[in-house]
C-alpha cells in the first residue's frame, strides 16, 4: 500500500494571480485570455454562456493535489464517492482504490486486483462496489479489506458501464450487452430483474419500480421493474445518452444528459416534451447530480461545472478549471470533484454558501 502526505492549496492563501488549481498567471487578464483562446479554437458561440453566469452557490475552499486521478475510460466520470463509514473520499483508477482523508491530508493507494480495470464506483456502508471493463464487478470491504470479484457475462469484452447499490440491499447493472439487470448481492448467479434493450445501456436511474435507461441512442426508455418491456419513451435528445438522475425532492422529475451537450429535465406526468434544459458550455455532460439545496450540478467532461437553480435554470454558477473531471460527490455542505490535468491534478473542495441546514 502506497501512502502520501498531500499538498493542499487553501483558498484563503492563494497568491496574487494564482487560480484555484494553484496555477500562477501573469495577471487575471492572462488567464482570461487563455480561456478565450480555448473558445476561439473550438466554438465562439460558447462564450456568452460562460460569461453569463450570474449566481454563486458554492465557494472554492481547497485544492488537494492527490495522486492517481487519471481517467482510464472516456465515460469514466462517476468514480468518486464520500464514504461516511471510513470518513474518506474514495476514487477508483485502473486497478487501484485511492483513499483520501480531506482533514488530515493523508492518502493511501491500494492495488485491488492486477487485471481489474474499473469504470465506476458505488458504496453502501462499509462495502465498495466497482464496475469493470471485462464483464466483471468487484466488492471491496472497508471493514476487513476482503475483496470478491464476479464475472457477470461470458463475453469477456462486455463493459459493465454501471454497477450501483440501490435500496441498500440490491445492485443494478448496466452493460454493453444491451442489458439492465438487478441482483441480490448474495446471489449473483440469478437476476431478480432482466431487460434486454436495443442498444448498449450506459446508465440507469431507479425510483420505486420505475427504471429510466440511457442508451447508445437518442431516445430515453422507461421500464417498470415488474415488466421487462419498455413502458415509456422520452424523446428530446438527438444523440447517445449517458446519465439519468431522479430529482430527490420530486420523484416525478428526472434529468438526463446526452452526447448532444444537453441536460434535459423531464416531468413524467407530461413527458411528451422536456420540462426544462441546461446547455453545456463546451463538452458533453458526462455526469449530473442533485444536491439538497434545489440545485442541479452538471459536469462537463472538460473544464466546466454548472450549478443550476431548479426553480429558474437561467440562474447558474460556472466553475471553470483546466482539465478533465473524473467524478463528483457531495457530503453535507461540501462538494468534491476529481480532476485530471497536465498542469495540476487532484481533488477540488467547494463549500456551499449561506447553508443553514447543517
């Protein structure tokens, strides 16, 4: 096991013209000009969205220059969790689990299996669940370090895009063999639910009996877990879809993100057209999350995170950086996201502003 003392950049101690990653610029104008050059090289129409940010929900606190933040798969954007059992941030990378205590600034990295290549991470109490690139999932116990790997398909090249704990006692699995499966962790030889789709399944969200599935196609499909047939279709995206999330404050609303650089918000009581939408600044939203403050956090693959007011999506904050985001997690009034960059990589820590709930 490798152990590190992590260097931390505190927001209150930033030097003049030093940004939140600790990158030093000649002036604030210098950094702005670099960002503008990026827009000019890609798409000029992105500038108004970036410049139009008009709200401030989170404030930069610290940048933890952790190790092992590399992104190993182009959809590898759901690889960071805050675990209450261990009071640590945990992110996965290749065949490693990276454990970090954001209070003591101590990190240790553990090899889990030589040939395991992780795609996503989930947790339930002291159990960590990893999805793998080779038809496999892996359980890791934070209590005793015990690990158990399981093959879920004979096709060794089938990517398990998602393996998440649901309802604290089941797991849902989405894969490139076009399947949605629900298992009891104690019996992985027999599915409790199986739906076969027309395309690869990238991610699913589940609320009660309703499963919302994002596939390698524009349409979003809904399934009742008591029936393997699709029960509804959401039409609004124009390309493949990556993530679905139910609104924790309103079970009739769900958000989906697609390769078309849009996050669409749906009201399932009237789903013929999207209820609202959030447009990306530059790249696809590979991950979306809700916090408990009435905001939707939309994470682009590169450079930008948007925090959007759900009551009025024209009110939003933009967090910008240089690099790729490999995961985001929220714990109480703090938001962390994992950054890979050729400049400086690590974990951002942001604090909720004017939070009275904790």
